[in-house]
C-alpha cells in the first residue's frame, strides 16, 4: 500500500470511530442491536413452513449485523494503517 492509501484508510477509521461516538452513531448502533434481538426472537416463533417469513427474518437479522461489521472493519483497517504509517515513519 502506498503512504497515501494508508493515510486515507487511517483517516476513514478515525472518522468511523467519531461517527460511532456521535448521537447518530450511537442511535444507529443501538437500533441495529435492537433489530437483531427482535429478529432472533421472531426466529423462535416463525412458522418454519413459511419460507418468505423465514427469509425476511434472516434479512432482518443479517442486515444490521453486516453494516456494523463493515463499519468495525473500517475501524480495524484504519488502526492497522496507522500502525503501518508509524512503522514507515520510524524506518525513515
């Protein structure tokens, strides 16, 4: 990775961390967690012979988890990029 690419990844990770700390970020994280729990409960009561309902519940469960996972991956990539930038700085 180039230094610019590492810097951009690090900046994006910091931006996502700030977003998570903002009122909107905290709300979305809490909403995603609530929706996931509701989907888990719905799975316990769904008619297993209703594939449409089962798919909807799976989507309701997977979508918030996937979005949170993407955001957390950006934070982790940002931290790794910061580390690599520090190593590059120390080696020069």
